[in-house]
C-alpha cells in the first residue's frame, strides 16, 4: 500500500512537529461553533461526501483522511471522525496530535475510558508542547470529576431588586376591621423599597454506579434579603433536602426519574425566628427527549411557629403539582404547570386551598455579543392562582370568607459572561384581587442578578 504525505502533513517521519498548528485548527472546529469554509460550488454535506470518496480511494493519504475528519466533525459525524483518525494511527502510530484529537472526540462522545487512553498518551509523550499537555491534563481532570462516584456542584446568586409594593400592603387606607369600616395608617399601605439578596444552592451526589442509575443526593439552599427601609420583612431561609434518586431507561432517549426525599427548613423574618419545618416529598419525571417531559410530585411539611403572634399558623403544608414541557420550535421550549397547595393551620381563618396554572416560554436568542460563551436565554412566565380560605376572620369581617385571585407575570433575560458566570435581569408584575380590601394589592418589580456556578 502506498503511503503519501502532502504539504499539509509534511512527512510523518519528522515526528509531526509542524502538525501542532493543525491540531489547534482541528480542536477549534471540534469544540466551538465553527463552520468549515464553504466552497462556492459545494455545500458542507457535499464536501463531506466528496472527502469520504477521496479518502476511500486513497486510504494511505493522511492529508485526505485528516480533511475528512474535519468535515465529519463539521456535519456532526463524530463517530466517522474517530474511525478516520484511528486509521491514521494504524498507518503511523507516532502521531500524538492525532491522539489528542481522539481523546477530545471520545470526551465529547462520553466514552471516558477511551478518552483517558489517548489523553494519557499525549501527556506522557516527550515531544508534545507544554500547552497541549496542559489541555490534555485539563480534560483528564474533568473526566476524573465526571466519573468519580462523589460529585459536588453549586450555584450562588447575588442581586438587587426594586419593588413598588415591597411590604405587600393594600392599595387603599379604607379597610375592614371587626366587621366595620376603618382607616389604615398610611405606613401600612403599599410601600416601595429596594433590597439586596444573596442565595446559594449546594449539592452533593454519590453515584452507586448501578443499573438502573441510583444516586444519593443532598442539597442545601440558603437565601437572605435585606430591605433598605422595610426591615420588618428582611428574610432568611435555610432548607436541607436529602434522599435517593433512581433513573430507569426503558429505551434509548427516554428516562423515568424518581426522587423521594426528606426536607428540613427554617425561616427568620425581620431578624426574628418565624418557623421550622420538617417533612418530605416525591418528584417524578418522564423524559422522552431533551425538550419533552412530564413531571409530577408532592411535598408535605409540618411547620412549627415560635412567635406567640404566629402560634395559630402551626400546621402542615401540602403541595401537589404536575407539568408538561414540550418543544415549540428548535429554539423555543414551553411548559405548562398545574398546582394545588393546602395550608392547614390551627387557626382556620388562616387555612386555605390555592389552585394555580402557570405557563413558561423559554427562547434561545443566540450570541448577541461576541464575548458571550453561549447563547442568551429569554423566558416569560404567567400564572393565575385562585385561593379560598376555610373560615372568615372575625378580626376583619366575620361575615366574609376571604377569597383571592392572583396574577403573576415576569420576563427574564440571561446573559452568559463566562462559562460559569451569568448576568440575569428580570421584570414582573403581580396583581391580587380580593373580596376584602385589606388584601387587594399590586406590585411591580425589577431586578439585576449575577449567577455563578461551579
């Protein structure tokens, strides 16, 4: 068999020192949304087909094999690129740059054992440039993290927000009190305010490496907000969830996800302890693709209030929910959620059932600025909630049982700044219509947040 080397490859007997620039071109095509130069006469698919024929007719030509591998990646045929590059190693085993390419491809394909084989060979090769060895080592480190049974991840969010009705006060001073009309002091009606907030979600996962996939998960959530003027509603909330997760994959592309868990939480309001809760829940999800799924679940938490003025609020909280996520277009995903929430307090005038429906639309905008490492995401949410209380509150009006209807809308734009850092801006409106003027209110809000992930 005749083996030829053209100007692109020089000659393999030179240990391929001149191939490292080609490696970077190859990785650039592989790891980024780069398009191979289009011929004026051929589409990318036609170039791919033509390159395959040229390679097939001259299997010993490393240039033609490498060109086919480039085009295979451009059209998404990663397996074809792997086959071509491995054929090159059969012809000339001492090509560390090809081993680097194969390690990267197998990493993309999720074949981590094969990726490690090639990447370790790159790191061990004496003639590989230090920067390439560093890139190979970084991929090895990522594989070690992905294949370890112990995994950690987290998200931290810091933001500033403005609200036209931060305290949720009524729109009017004219309210009901002990069944009669009364005038509420203006300081207790709606009050605009600014706040800053800090939130974090930290997760630990232990993978038992079994089939079906079984993991043990624990997550801690923390949230604090500080108002500029309305300090009585400064909020601090902590929550711990822990439990197993089992994922069944009855057929390729589909998965049934079950996650039972226990939950413990604690909240402080205005710098004072408010409640502690303990309970559990179950999350279910049936996924048929990356953009199509059904979800359902329930959560039960028994709350114990520590303040004497809130003793009547003790009791269990039950939430039941279900949802459907579906693709609208190639760049748009829609979700419909249904929910029922019951607050069964000791004081029956504070107990209620709330039923809600919510629609969410998420749209990928693309990279609107060159510095963004990934596409921008725009989302819009609208929800309607109907709340009915069990009994009338004699302190307000013994003849009227409270009933609220709430509309919540918001829109958010997420702008990736780096791979692990995002900027998010949100604006929204909430309107509460109540049969008692004490509780009718509206609130406009806007926020700007920075989200970091690790």
